[in-house]
């Protein structure tokens, strides 16, 4: 097992106007563009968990969903934590430009990872 990082981006989607497919498509475009520049591809798991928001956010309680994007750096495919994080911040910034009227949060975690590529 290797010590690495996991990053989770959360985009509020309180009125359900942001589709999972639209975010996936945008992520793929941004990740491909970033790969062309830096040779770092940010593989992501994108899903829509339910969320509970504070009343001060004034969201539509009937649709308390968000978009969650999870990325884990695999050291054997991207050895540089700083390069990976720089690429991730670029995509994060572009997402925020595209979804400027939403809250976007980025969390990071230290995780142990075992990676088993195909033979």
C-alpha cells in the first residue's frame, strides 16, 4: 500500500438544474485539455449523493442533491503530488467559472492505496 491523496469536489445542485451527464462531459473535456498540457489525466468518479444543507444556504429542501467528484492520485501513474494538485486546481477553477452560482467545495484526504493494473 502507498500513501497518497484523495480529493472530493462537491457542487451544490439544490434546484437539480445541473445534470450528472453535463458535469461528466465537462470534466472529460477539461481533463483531456489538462492532459494535453501537463500529461496528467484526472480520472474521476462522479455521482449524485443526497445532501443536507444548513438553513442559511436557502436551498430547495425538496431536492437536496449535489454532484460529487472523487479523484485519487495513483503514485505509479502520477508521481508528483504538486503537479496533480495543480491540474486538479485548474479543473476546479474552470468548474467554478462554469457553475458560478453554486457552492463548490474541495476536500482532501490522505489514504492508503493498493493499485493492481491489468496483466
